[in-house]
C-alpha cells in the first residue's frame, strides 16, 4: 500500500503537468502570435448576443476580436471576467471587441442573470455545437482565441487569461 500512494501522486502530478489547460502559450512572457502570412482565416460566424445584437466576422471587420469560450460553472472562467471587464472598458475605443461565447447548458434567462450580476460589459452569446465546431477551441475552457483586423486566427490561449496577457496580445496585434 505504501508504494501505491507515491506512484498515484506521481501520476497525478504528471497528468497535471501535461494538461494543456495548465500551459500558457507564451515565450519569455510575450505571446507567440501566428505569423500573419500563414494565419488561417477565422470562421465566418454569426451569433446573437443576449441583448439581441447580431454579431459576426463581417460586422466586426477592422477590429481585434477576442472570442472567449467559457461557462458559468467554470472557476477559471469566472476568475477572468473582472479582467475582461476592465480590458474591454479600456481598449474598446482602440478596436478591441470581446465576445463571450458561453457553452453552458442552461436557459438563456439564467445566463442573462449571471451576466448582469457579474457586470459583464461585453457581448455574450449562448452558443451551440455549430460555433464550437467552427472554432475548434479544444476540450478545455476557458479558451480565448484572438482574431486580427483582417479576420485571421492569430493566437489561442487555453486556461485563464489575465488582463496583462490580454493587453500584450492586443497591443502586439494593434502594432501590425
């Protein structure tokens, strides 16, 4: 029995270390953006936000878009919301658009109540499998995907995205 416990602990640590949600896709603290010349085109999506706004790649052209896949039951998702609120307030006028794509399985009214209570100031849409399949965020949430002004997929971050990292990525895309 004594040998089983250390082995079990070793396996758990190894699994956590290999879990993509625990990795940050940055090098030396700076984001590694996909080169614009080889970046894939973003899916041509259309969603309706909880407040009835029609949003899509075409209507947001010219903006830097952060698509964030999240859920109300996800602790890291909830933890990044205040940073997103601050960043959106500060960077919206410079061309940042944050779209919260909720993958919750709950009534829209319950999601609206959560969004209102959290004070989320950026568009939120309850999305289905079609949007998830189009973006392929992976199996972990939160996942944040950045789309440049020309509609190309440039950066994917799995796990909680801090305000500092969000701003670094935005500013790198803004300079292009």
